């Protein structure tokens, strides 16, 4: 009689147990880790594509501002990391598309507001994600960008460059209309290029105009895009009687005299009235439209990039001093070397110089690029610093410092080769801004009320926000290596 042979059973049981653990581990990895990692990929892509749309908006504004043809790129999607065993959902992708044309109307005008058709299109990026479920649709319309979420919430990413001078009854205001033309419908994951072509411009002065534009934004979003906290705040401006949104149109009822300026811009196509050198968009005013502007309706002389707005009317006048790019270079052997003490500087065009160490009474530089290639970037003004929509870059290892009475960096991109210090004595508007410092370097914001809502702030060290009044960090993405402080 033979006994049962059990000598291999313990090994078999062990193998089964190990295999079971492997199955459980793989299942957990597939069910938990993979979705988390892929969600982060989609989130990061969404942040990047929002910046792409803002860049596209800035290119549109520059085409209307300085007559510069330009191009921007939009990354429609992103591939997930390759995995040997785990399964991925389809790659993160999205759709960039324009709308049908909508009508531009201005009452009390001669009926021909724009050089060609009184119409404009809008554009949007709609994500198609598998994991990041709260991703917004990012929309461009009428010179500003905003995000629209599934619950109907809207968040402004850039100011509108539309209305100027409405807060000063003693001056003629400006309504700057950009008639965008084009038809694009593109989906996928690849990077696409969007070409923008500047067209012709027309203008007329109208008393008590009522401006109606196509929109998908709500009235409070419009008020914020125009630089006001609420619709009632906007309507309290001397030059504004009302703002309302209904049936896909925004109506802005204005009081007083306004220069109505309309410029055509073509997206991937020539504008209806053809290509032409155009004058920069008007500036002036205060609270609305980002509070300043590109410096008037008169073109600068050849080679000039900026001027001293001596009479503070927001426009270049022929008797005002102009400056070339080299005048901003702190390392230049001749010229002011960035010292514009006693002057109100309006910078219209991109500058790239060795070193920027600038001083002035005020600086208005909207939707331009300011690049210090070999040194730091230091801008100090006595009163107002308006850099809305601009891109500022300092050299590797060199700091970026901004100071003044108040600072508007809404929608701006600040990429520092070292740390970043933004330290005006008054209000700081950093809504929708992107601020990045180098590894090991801190980002510091100080001042009166500080608004970083919707901003992206990424520090290689820490982020310090210190306000004598209030700090708004709603919907902001703030990341740092050593933690954040809000004081």
C-alpha cells in the first residue's frame, strides 16, 4: 500500500498565491494608477492648450494692433504614456473650430462700420477627454478669451481690447472692433498652425452708439472682460448706459462721442477687403478694456517701437518723443538705456535686448513680447504698470522684478530665468496670468488687493503672496517645490 505523495503541493500553492497577488496588483494598477496618471496628462494638456488659445488671441490682437501677420500653434491632444501590459483609453484629443459669422451693428453710424462685411466669427477649443471630466471649453471672441464649464460657470482668461475711454467723460472714447474671418474645423491630437493676416481698417465718430456683437458669454463675464467687477460697476462709468446679453448677442449702450474703429483679420485666409498695413488699435481711457491700450490710432514712425504719451491721451501724436528698440537696452552704449524718468511710455511692438532695467512714470505694453536675452528684467514705474496680455522673459539665472503704484498683468506670461518679484504698492491684477520661475527660485507677489483668479503660478521654490488687503486665488493653479504662503 502506497501513501499519497504531497511533496510538490506547497510549491504549487505558493505559485498560485503569488499569481493571485500579481493579478490583484495589476488590477489595482489598471483601475487606480493608470486613470490617475492619465488624468494628470489630460489636465496638463488642458492647461497648455488654454495658453495656446490665449497666444492665438494675442496674435489676432497684434494683427489688428500693428498690422503684423502672425501665426500660432494649437496642440489639439496628447498621447498617454506607453504601457507594456496596462490598457489606455484613446489619446486625449480635442476640436478647434470657428463659428458661423455673426453680425456687428452700431446704431447712429453710417451703416458701414467695417471695411467689408459687418460680421465676425468666434473660435473655441473643445476637449474630448476620458479622465479629466471637468475640463472647460476655451473660447475666443471679440478680443478676449474665457473658459466655459459644463455647469455653466465662466472664467475670464484675458481682458477684452474693445472699449477705451468710457470712464472719462472729457475725452472721446474708442470702440475697437476686430472683424475676424475664417472657417476652420480641426480635430485630433496633432499640433495645428493658425495663420493670422491683418487687413484694412475703417473708422468713424458716432454719438451715443449702441454696439451689438455676437457672443456666447454671459453679461457678468463681459463686465469682467472689460475690466469691471460687475455689470452695475461697468454701468456706473460715465460713458456707459448699459450692457445686456440676450439671444446670443451682447449689447453695449454707450453715452457720448466714440471713435468706432473696425479692423479685419483673416484666419488662414485673406480678409475680405484684402491685406493692408493698418494703424495700431486705439488706447486711452482707464478702467475698461484692460485700462490703457496699444497707444492710439496713429502709426509710429519707421523703426520706432514706443513713444512718450506726454499728453496722456492714449494716442501717438506727431510732436511726442518716440523710441527705438535699442533705447530699452540697459547695456547699450548710447541712448536712455531704459531710463525714461518723468515719461509715460507706451510700448507698441516686441522688443528683445540684452538687459532691461527700465524706469518711467508709467508703462503701457499690451500684447507684446519683452525679452531680456543676457540679463535680468527690471521694470519700475511711479504710477501704473499695464502689461496685460504681454510675454516677459529674462535670461537664465536672471530675475524678473516689476514694481509700481499698481500692476495689471492679466493674461500675461512671465517666464523668469531665476525668481520673480511683483511688488507694486497698490492693486495687482494677475487674473489668467502664467508666472514661472526657475528651479530653486521663489515667486513673490506683494501689494494691495491681489487677484490671481484663474492664474497658473509655477515656482521652482516657494510662492509667497502678501497683501495689505485681500487675496483672491479662486480657480488658480499654484504649484511650488517648497509650499505656498498667503499673508
